[in-house]
């Protein structure tokens, strides 16, 4: 199933895979440093971020169940959009983000587990989560395909992988603006803001079962599962 939440807007030519910016990818320590420098801007709980993404998080992550892993959890924003009976585990490379998540969970009086961990090398057994979620994250991973395949590895074979990603707009002038600013933005924040999330996911072994787009093509939800036999 593939659905489009918004109408298609003409003018943006398909670009193929735009997830490589310039000639190099930042390393994990460089990305950790960039996040530390822009922690307010990247915090999914900021007012602007909430205004833009809350409805997508609510709709998409309401479908999570059981033991849930939030990869690149940031400040733990997604926990508010998950069913109350899930068991939540969050991982991120940023100590600043994890400290914010720990504060939030203390305020909410919820006993979630948080770990400082690289999405590209998850320290969990195969098939150990019923649902793996991740939001606004593949744009930052040095190698998003490795991270996505780690998500598939730790997800139960009958489990779900729910992704919420931002990317290149389907509206020509906005897409061109994103392309124009992509390189400086990547240098500053480590975020490839004109990537095409479905193109990235299609290079991994995830089996995509559904997608929606919104916000002039800049937000994509992806429902996927691990490959057969994984
Ligand atoms: C834009 S923020 C999104 C945070 C959160 N998922 C949200 O939706 O609000 C991207 C997050 O990815 C994390 N991140 C980047 N590279 C990572 C990696 N290799 N492993 C784990 N986390 C990573 C950053 O530290 C940051 O918290």
C-alpha cells in the first residue's frame, strides 16, 4: 500500500538519491559535536518542531506495540505519541539529547530505558523488539543503510519498523531552495535536508509496506518490516 496524504505538487523533478552531500560524510564524533552545537534546533519537542510534526508522530507511532526501540530518540519526544502500554527503549549518540530525554521521563514518571549507542551498531540481540521506530534520523546517520539494516536485525520477524522522515519537497521552488542550502546546512548541522527518504530506504533490506507524504512532500512516513528469513 502506498498512499499520498497530500496532493502531488508539480515542478520538482525526481532527483534520485540525494543522500550524499559533497564528497564526504561526517563521522559519528563529528555528528555528536554538531548535535551538541544545535541541540535546541534539533530537539523534536521544541514548539516549532511540535507544530510541524506532532500530527504525523501521533498517527504513525500509535501503531507501535510491545517492546519498542526508538533509534536516535533525541530528547524522547516520541514517547508521548506511543500507546501507554508499550515498553520503551531509546538510543542516541548525543549525551545532551539523552539528558533531555531522562528529564522528560522523570517528569512523566515513566520508567523508560535510555542508552548512548550508535544506530549503526546496536548492542541488542536479533529479533529483540516488537516495533522499531525512528524519526528525523536517517538524514544524520553516516551510513543510513547500515542503520536501517540494524533496525531490521533487532526487529522481530513479525514486527514493524515505523519511520518518520523529512526530506526534499515535491514543490519545485522549495526543493531548489533545499538543494541550494544543502551543503552548508550539512556542514553546520550534519543533516542532509534534501535527502529522499524512500530512496534511502530502498537501498536497504527493509520491506516497505506503506508510505505517506505530507507538508508539501517534506514529511514521509514509512511502514516497513524486516526481510523474509531475517
Ligand atoms: C533531528 S534529531 C531527531 C531526534 C528525535 N528522533 C526526534 O524526532 O525528535 C536526530 C537525532 O539523531 C541522533 N543521531 C545521529 N546520528 C546517530 C547515530 N549514528 N546513532 C544514534 N543516534 C544518532 C542525534 O544525536 C539526534 O538526536
